[in-house]
C-alpha cells in the first residue's frame, strides 16, 4: 500500500484542527511542527485502519448498488412465449 499523502492545503487544515483540539480540549498549545509530527505519526500508526474502513464502506455500497442494477436489468426482460 502506498503511503497516505495529503496536499499542503489538507495538511494545513488537519494541523489547524489538531491545534484547536489540543487548545480547546486539553488546554495545551500545540505548535505547528509538533502538530505536523503528530499527523505523520497518526498517518503511519492508524491511517491504514481509516483507509481500509473507507474501502470496506465503498465495497458495501458498490455491492448494494450492483444488486439493484441486476434487479433492474431483470425487470427489463420481455416475456417470451
């Protein structure tokens, strides 16, 4: 699996969210570099779990939609004598 990568804009938004969380919930100021290092750790340590969950959810959605499509195709069949 290739590593999880974020754009500069995404990284900036995530870092800001981490800093806000630490400030609001933990009464701790988290600098930009520590927040970026925390993000790198989270991507490596648990990112795969979130990625895989997204894949499982997408597979389930695809399976449900393909079942609907199969039923719709059967509904198009014409009666034959």
